[in-house]
């Protein structure tokens, strides 16, 4: 009666929404760590009867990286940050949660229309649809976090969530990837987080806070809207 | 052996940890020389028409006269057409920039030379992997790696602006590249074509051997909808890395804040690698009979990039940003050329080659200028002709090349592009193209004249933020016109001029296909 | 019919006892002995014997409100299935009827609170109404989901014979989510700790208590009884949801279920009896969990309560998604 696959997927969905609603950085990191762990175990569940030893080993490695090493690195980066609470973002927390729910519903709609029959995953239609919906909605949630939050570390976490979603999408799509490539992807992720952490430390040293609104406001060059206003001789803006 | 091309930079990376600190700045030069040598040898070997290259696409295809070039990593890397040209180009660029670095280290304020060289060599390695990679996911990993590895390079001078530029660069490019990974997965979905026809080779195609070469062969049997979807994602993903508008926002800042040799390499080499991704996926679509779709998209984005470049280059106060926007213009030209197809594709590749050479040399000359004047602002630089005549000449020739006047090669490539779009009766594209090229050309000339010939500093009142370049130490009026500060640029420009007039037949054949 | 009436009366009488479980649990968790189990009865008796005092500014609404509230909840309780036994009353659409009855009681209490003319009570009423509005969304969504699953609008049909659980679409996980969401609503509607601390009588922090400040004597007794019954109602909903299926029950019998056809120990009597024991056990554990939650959390700032309710909304939406199709 307990459908473990459905359980995991709903837990992942819940964690995503929880991440959308949290404002404290440490809780965010914990959420992403747990979500990463779940995501790495998920392929094993989906290929339940035939589990190769290599895939178990790989899942263990991935769990280690996503659940412990990367969050550890992030904790280390924000140790020195003075204010480990997110500023009120452009789109407030409650609305973010509701938008997250809307994303999930949209993703379900998309996945039910897509009718991917041939994919090497699950027996029931619900689980397959749910898997696809979880993958797509996780990507959405990651992008959303990236776009609407101010602190640099939340942006890194958004990137991590997006990568989780892409990995889930990969689980649906491919039964088996050559492990060397999966290791390459994982390694890329690890290095990405390391480098982002280093840059974060630098941001913290230079600006004394990891608030990217400081980055944006400083030089008017290219904020998120992407258009730079360069009039060379006007006096009323802080532009280039 | 192709693998040597990959092993050499990796070896260099290890060595950079071990080398004594005083001598470490010579390391890039050694590695780059060795690499160039190997590349030329490989190139010559493979261009011999008797020995065709092997990518060993399907087992049992090796026949007698074929030499196996790829020993390990068989399914993953290849050394075909466009890759050959670009790797030669990249190797050459690295060589020239390493030459420049030899003297640059003395006068710049780079605090930790060893880490700079470490990341520099890994950057080199990653670019080699990108160019040689055949397997889609390997390609993807290598591009992601190259993004990550250039971030510390951009961050060398830890000013506030540099930190901001790095953060934006790394975040935007990583997100874009993540989209490209989704595109790869869409391609895998397209492999399972529900409309039935199973090609003979399609059935063994799965993600473990998802290489570009195989995809070309089976492209017309794939599910077109998913292939188109994957192209869109590739365009967004690799386009972010390349600098196509509207994903270009990181470009100007990053080129501006990075140390000049790094900017030279970013503009010259990394853009080409990202272009490879777009080129190859465009090829897949062409083989899948959806070429018009990708052409349209590429044209739109190419023209958009040129538009953005034209607008922003008009009033730039910062030299390196100006060069960055002109890079964007070039990216737009290349995309439009690729989109038009046929001979224009040939012209686009030529443009890629010429532009890389010219832009790198320009950046290096600008590096000299910045070292001398200690500032990046346009209006503070004056009388270049008097102070640094050699750099001036190089700068002048470089800007001529960017604009597209003869005798520089970019003239010919742009002409061919325009002719081809005439022939295909694509007047709208051509009109916009010409407008933007003219705008950019005029702006560049304006900046050039102001920098070179004006007698004194133009006073525009208080400049709000200080564009003092943090690159140079105060070592007095050194002669920045000497030795390795100018030889690389000479090398690059002369080679571009030579290439304009004499293209080896093999090169021509390669580019044609 | 008779049996169900007796059962209902028994549960109505026990509800103050159950309510005391919460306080006992809280006391136990901090190492105290706590109030005696019959404490609430003593309170009720004491209050009913007192005189009532009315202020001069009130209207008849103030006098009538507690009685309306009590009758509403009593009526609601008649629709409640107890441990898979069908309730006293049931008709098509009684779900909505129950809902509006509860709201009716609440409206009158709020009106009475405003009636006293004190701005302080007005503030409490405003808060109460605000939180109930939030909770209403969640409850409605839960009932909509139940309707989608069973296509029936009678509260009894959801729980009698374990229809909800037996239905193939509702596996364990959505049930868990709904139970948690219902639990949150329980805390919300009954003004327990994360939403409102029933023990504080500090000015700015009361919500529910504030409304009833002006009541005294039997009116106050009625109000206490009403809140205990309301707590019983919500807890019973959760217990119904969590009750294992009859067929499962027969595998693990608490009292041996043998098809005895006659006499006092006929199947008719035994089966429900064992179910009842399970039902009561789950009910008591719900109360205990409320006590544990109360001890372990502090009261939320008022601005965090909407987020709290939003979390239960998310759970309900997820449960709906999970049971969307087969």
C-alpha cells in the first residue's frame, strides 16, 4: 500500500515548496541537502528489481556529494556572513509558495499531455507523470529562486535545485548512462559549487555582505533586466 | 595521437603546482609551444588525402589505409572538419597569449602567479576537450568546466567590479549551460521515434554513444519535434556562453574586468568553442530536414546581437567594453552567416578565424595601452601615436580588421556573406546586417581616432566611477612597445593577413564541408 | 439508531475528560503532575452554579450567542460518524451544512464579542475571523478532494465502511498529508499553541480568549463545553481518517471477530465494538499529540500564522495531485 516512489516524489515536491517559503539560509541549505539525497536515491527505486552494483555505488557517491559535501561547503561559506537571513525578496514568500504550487500543477498538465510512453521508468501512469512533473517543477523552482532572491547563496542554492531537477529529468529519460559521464556531470557540479563558494567568500570580503542587491546597485551595468544604459555624459544615474 | 593534445595541458597543470615560483611564468609558454607543435603535426597527418580520419562510428568500418588516431576514449572524441580548424586556431592563440604573458607578469599586479597559471592551463585543457569532444555530454561537461575555470581568472584583481562581473558570469553561464543539458535529454527522447521507422543504426543508439557523428547519420529518423525543442535549448544554453543577445549581459563586464590576456583568450577562443556547440546542433537539424527552423532562429538572434552591439558601442567609455561589444557584433555576424547557410557558412567560419586572430591581438595591444596609461577610460587615453607607435599601429590595423576594411580578411568574409544573402534573396537580413555593421564601424573609427590622434585628455567633467585600471603597477614609463608585448600581436595580425590571401587547399576543403 | 445516540452521548460526556488529556500531557512532559482528569467537570459544575453578569452595553445577541454556538456544534456532532459507524443524521450535501453550521456558531460568537463595545475584543474577533478564513480554504479543499474521490457529498459516506481508504486511489501517502493538514486546522480552529496560546491572558496575544472575556457564569460554562466539543469534532475527523480498514482489522483482531450470529456477542455488536476501541485509541493519541506539539512549540508571531496555514494548503494540494488519476 505504501508506494515508495510516490512517497519520495511527494517529499521532493514538498521540500521544493518549503524552500520557496523559507527565509533562513541554514534551513535552505538543509532543505537542499535532503532534496539532493532523495534525488540521488530515486533512480535506484525506479529500477527496483534490477539494480546494478555500479548504480548503487554511484548513488552512494552522489548522495555523499549532494547531501554532505556541497552543503558542507556552503555552510563553510556563510559562516562569516553577518546576517544569515534572506531579505524580503522581490516576490514575497507566501506568493512564492503559491506560485510553486501553480508550477507543480502546470508541470502535471504538461506531463499528462506529453504522453511519453516509451520511457524506461515506472509502471503506473501516475508515477511516471509525477516523476516528469517533479523534474520540471524542480527546474522551475530553481530558476525562480535564482531570479527573485537577493542573497548570493540563495542563488547558488537555486542553481543546485535546478541541477537536481535536471538530474531527475535525466532519470526519466535514460535508463542507463555510462558512469564516467555521470561522474563527469557530478564533478562539474561539485567544482561549480566550490568555485561559487570561493567567489561568495570574495563577495563577502569585498562588500561585507553577500547581498547581491549591492552588486546590482553599484554599477548600473546590466541588472537582471539585461539592458545597460550607457549614456556617457548624463549626470543623473550611476551608470557606466 | 589526438590524446596527446589533451594530455599536454593536463601535464602542464600538474607541473604548475610543482614548478619553482620564480620560473613558473615560463610554463605556459613551454606548454603552448609543445601543444602547437603537436597540433600542427596532427593536422598535417590528417590532411593527407590518403589517410582519412577515423571516428570509428560503427564497428567494422576500419579498412586498410586508415590510420587510427584516437586510441583511448574512442567513442568520445573526434577530430573532424571544423574541429580541426578550430583547434589549430586555439592552439595558435594560446601560444601567442602565452608569449605575451611572459612579459606581462612582470608589470601586472597579479598577486598569485601560480594559481593564475594553474587555472590558465586547466582552461586550456578544457577548451581542448570541448573542441575534440564528440559525445554530447562530454562536450557539455567540458564547456561547463571551462566556464568554472575561467571564473577565478576573471577574479584575479579582486575589485568590487571584478567580483560583480565574476558572479554574473558564473551564474549566467552555469544556468545557460544547465539548459543545454536539458537539450541533450530532449535529444535522447527524440531517439525514441514513435512514428515507427527504426533505422538500422538507430537501434543501438542510446545515451552511451550519443555522439555528434552518429547523430548526423541518423538525424532524419528522429522525432522532429523533440529535435527542434532540443535546438532551442542548445541555442539558449550555448548561446549564453557565446554571448548571443539577450543572454549577453555578462559579456561586457567580464571582458572589461578580466586581466587583458584572459580577455583575449575569452574573446578569441572560448567564444569559438561555444560556437562549435551551436554549429553542431544546427548541423543535426539540417540533417533532420528542419534546417529552416534553426536558420530562422539563428538569424533572429544573430541580428539581435548585432543590434545590441551597435547600440551599446556608440558611447562606450571603456576600451575593453568597447571591444567586448564588437565581439558581440562578430558573434552576430557568425550566427547570421551560419543561418544563411551554403557559401555563407564558409564565410562565417572564415570570419570566426579572422576575428579570433584580430580580436586577440587587439586585446593584447589594449593591454599595452592600459599598462601605460593606467586607466581603461577612452577619453583619458590620447596621443597614442606619439607614445607607443608600435602599439598604435597594431591597434589601428586591428580596428580596421574589426570594421571590415580590406586588406583584412574580415572584409572578404563579410562580402561573401552579403553576396550569399543576395543570392538567396534574403533582403531583410542583409539590410539589417549592413546597417548594424556600418554603425559599429563608425563608432569604432570614432573611438580609434580619439584615442590615437587627440592631443590631450578630453575633459568631460567628473567621471562617476573610477576606471583606474588595477592592472598595472607603478613602474614608471617602461617601454611597453618592446619584445613580447608586441610580438604576439604581430604574429596574430600577420597570420590573419596571410590567411586572407592564401588559404591552404586542405584548409579550404575542410571549411567547405 | 439507539446505539448511535448512546454512543454520541457518551462521547459528548467524555469530551471534557479528553480535553484534560492535553493538559496532563503537557504537565507530564515538564515533569509535573498536572490537573486531575475530572478537572473540567468541576469547572463546568462550578460555572453553572454561578450567577451571570451582563454588561450594560450588550444586546440580546450577547446572551444568545453561547447557546447558538453550543447547539450548532451539537447538531454538527450528530452528523459525525464515529469509528466507521454511521452517524445519527445524514443527507446529501451535509458536508456543506456542517461547514456552515460551524461558521454560524463562530459568527455569533464574533458578533457577541464585538457587541461588548470593547475595542480589545474587537481586535480579537478580527484576528479570529482572519484565521478562520484561512482555515476555511483548506477545509474546503479537503472536502472537495473527498468529493472527487467518492462522488458523494455526505460526511458519513467518506468514513463509514472505510470507503475512503479502500478506494484504490487514496493510498497511504495522501492520507498522511490530509491528516497533517487536518491537524493543522485543528490547531487553528481550536486556538492551540502555534496559533494562539490558551494559557496566556496577556493583552496583545490573545485571540480566542479575548472574545469571551466578558462572559461569566453559565454562559462561560457553555462556551467551555463548546470548545471541548469542537476539539472533539476535529479530532474525531482525524481519527476517522486514520482508522484502519475493517478488513485489515479482522486480520489483527483486538477482540476476536468470529461470526457469531446470535446473542449478545453477535457480529453486529462485536465488530463495531473493536472498531470503537481502535477509534478511541486513535482519538486519545490525537489529543496526546496536540499536547506534545503544544509543549514543543512556541506561539508564532501573528504574521507567521498565514504561512503556517499555507503549509497545510500545500499538503492538501499535493494530496489532491497524488490522487488525481489512477
